[in-house]
């Protein structure tokens, strides 16, 4: 996905746009560019392939000034990440500039029609089609918004766009269909647009989330919101609850490390006010379903992508073991295209940190079409998924900037535990069992803080394994999803191939991979399958595998059997994944840093995948 920013007001737009792009760079960093309307509205554009710093150094020699402009940081969908494909894209006469996040699905049809009308394209992107359409459909004596509306009537696909033009200066027109876009309502006649609040929070905490089908016109005099079919609409002004510091590194070398170390606080935040000690239950104000309807649900489907899919797998184990309700986890990208057995007796839970993942949003909409009640477990307040679910639980983890998800993952697992408790205590879980889970949830922040004290030890361990070409991660039961998550963390930040696997499955083939060059991380805390995992460790050791075991403090059964230990405190088996995943986050982080990888912005990735 890409990042869009825009500014109109009394100040020079260029530094504001660059700063906004810096705060959005985690959304995509293949190229960056901006357009500023100069004196008499002249369109001034600068674009560079590569990260934002390339554009910033170009601006040193080609300064752009003006009080109205738009900017873009790109994650390439159509066309390689070259300067020619960087946004903003311009109309043939250079009088209109446009930036876009999303995919225009009928781009080739529109491109063909425009080519037949003599338009010459400068790029391989789908986006460029839209700016030429706006140019061609601009009505006689019409405004920029008239032209944008006329163009969007022909466009099929997902877009968040911002457009400026010398033909209608001091104005930004924005529109949203499937890709997030919000307005920043500043003071003293300044108004902003951004793909998310990070782009505008330095200037205002008052934001307006646009809905699909909305467009808006921003001028120094104010903003107006419309819907393509309904005409003028009013949209609520929301207050952003966090400040700029939340999206700064706070002295850490990388956002990923900062967010790993935020986990004691974020685990406090996700449980704050939600634990009922006496009743041994949970209070979840966002669950607006009454008990009768909730208890009428016959099964649960949890759908998500990536790391959120891993937390969903842990939720499946929890719900089946503690709430005794049939639960199934589906990749969102698979769910939306299969013929899932979902009806009005199915509760579908969508898990998403960003609340903007296209596959998860599409799965949500498919579930609703089939009559399911849909609950969200989301971090970003006001995100599309949060607004389209019937009810939900926010993580309150604050912005997660590092592309590799860490604090959101552990908060998702905690939120799933809270919901499991909420449901199980309405079904069959005893008050004593409920109180045990409440106590274990209360202890998590301190326990994670203890684990983080091993950071230096884990960095030394990373030094030993930074050159390994492959890793295996093994776990059973609640720890199998942790094996998957640990492998994903390593893959996505260090580019080392890693595979998570059910430990017992090793002997059905993958054990052939084991030799003295294969580091094997084994999740071996004290849970119901502890003695089984010891046998699996023996099998690996017998083949000279190098074993890194994640164990509970004081487990001496493995002495002499493994090469390295990573110790975590004891807790409820359902919550052990929160503790055992933290050392794996640190291991992946340190190996990546030692390998010189770009930890916060790994190659080919973006923080939230808002395209299919
Ligand atoms: C996690 O480290 C990855 N960045 C990625 O797998 C991510 O979890 C996935 O894209 C889902 O994102 P979401 O939680 O925002 O929906």
C-alpha cells in the first residue's frame, strides 16, 4: 500500500508534505514524490525512486514553494519502482497532478480508450489513467471536483486519491473507495489529508475519516464532504487519542525494538478495565451482542492474514479448550474465494492490526453477506475494518510503525484471551478457572518486562546464528502458532528462510533437513505436551541439529540436550504464547540488525497490505 499526504493553508506546503511522507513511509517506500502549486497556481513536481531521503536530497537543489500541495510514498503494484512510475502523475499539459493508493481494476480498458484518443502515457502505472481521465472529462467552466467526479464515474477498483490543478488552484480534491483516507482539520485556515492519522497528527488531532464513495474539497476557507451518489454529507470529527511521541523512536534504534519493549505497557493497556477478578471474567464494552444472541452462536470462524492469522490460531485453541465452541481459522485471502459454511449462527472474528488489510476486509464483507455476525479485534481506531464490523475489541496498543508486527501480536493474543474468558464464563468455564486466567493476564506485563532483561543475551545468541541460511521453528499445541510466528519474524526482517512446523510432524519428512548446519528453535514451555516436545528434541539432537529451546525457568530436564536456552516465566498454557514469542521477536530483530537489513522497512514489504 502507499502513503498519501496533502496540505492547503497559509504555510509553505513543502516541508509539511515531506514530514507527512516521513510519517507514512512505513506504508511503502519504493519511491516518493510531491507536487506544490507555486505562484499563480503553477504545478511544480519532484519525484525520486527509492526512499524518501532521495527526494529530500533532490529538494535541496530544487526547492518547491507554495501553499497547496500533495505528496506520495509508493509500494509498487503496477509497474516497477522507478522514477517514471513514482507519483504524482500529471495530465498531458502538466496542469493536473494526482496521487493514488489502491488498484484501478479497469485500468487497461481505460488506458486503451485514452490511447485511441491520442493520449500519450508516461508510466506503466494504473494511476496515470485517472489523471488523464480527469483532464479529458473536465467540463467547460467546471471545477476540479466536477472533473474528478466525472472521472471516478468511469473508474472501477480501490482508490484513495488526492488531486491538485493549476486550473483550479489553492484547492485539493480527495476521494476514497476501498483505500483509507482522512482529513486533518487544522486551525488558522489549514487543512490536511492523509492515508492515516500519522500524516497529520503533528498539526491537528481532529480528523474526519472518509467512507467509501466519499469525496472532499479542501481550500484555505475550509472543507466540504460529499458522497458520489448522495451529494453533500456530514462526517463526524474524531479526536486522535495519541500524540507525535507515539510515532517517534523514543531513543530506540528502530521502531521494531521500541515496540518490542513497549509490550509490558501495551499488555497493561489491552487488559485495563477489562478484568473482573471476583467473577473470574472479562468486561468488554465493545461487545454489543446480547448474551442470548452470543450464546446462540453455534460456531466461530476467525479470519486474518500474516501475523494476525497466527494470533487467530492461538485463539482457536483457546476458544475450543476453554469455551468449548467449534472454532476454525481461515486465511482471509482463502476465505473470501471459497464457499465457506457461514450463516446467522456463525460468529466471524476478523483480526487486523491496521484495520485496512484488503483480504481481511473482503472476508469481513463476505461473512456479512452470508448473514454472520462479525466481530473485530483491531488496533487502529476508526479504521475501515473497525467501522464495518458489528462490534469489537480494540487493542489500544498505539501506532505500530515497524513493518514486522510485535506488540500488536501479543495484544491480539491477550484480546482473544479476554473474549474467550467473556464467552467461556457465559458457557461452562468455572469461576475458579476464570479467576486463574484473570490472575495470569494481570501478571503478563511484569513477566514480559522480566524477559526483556535477556535482550543482551539474545543479541549474543543472534551473533552466533546470523549467517545461518535456514532455520526451523518447532512447537506443539498453543506453541505451534508461536513456531509459525517466530519463523515469520525472522524471514521478514532478516531475509533468512525459516519454517514453522508442528513438532510432531517433523518425523513425517522435514526431519530430513536436520543436520549440524540447521538451527532448530523449539518452543518447550511447561504445558500439556511438554514431555512430548522433549522426545521431539531428542529426535533432532540425534541428528546433530543445533537446538535453541525456549523453556520455563527451572526446567532442568533439558540440560545437556540443547545448545542454548531462552527462559520465560510460567503462566497459564493459553497465555504462554505471549511470553514465548517475545524472545523470538528479539532473536529475529538482532539477527536482522547484525545482517545489516532494513529492520523497520524490510524489502518488498509494507505495513498494511491494502491491495489484493
Ligand atoms: C506481520 O509481521 C506482517 N507485517 C504481516 O504479516 C501482517 O501481520 C499482515 O499483513 C496482516 O496485517 P494486519 O494485521 O494489519 O491486517
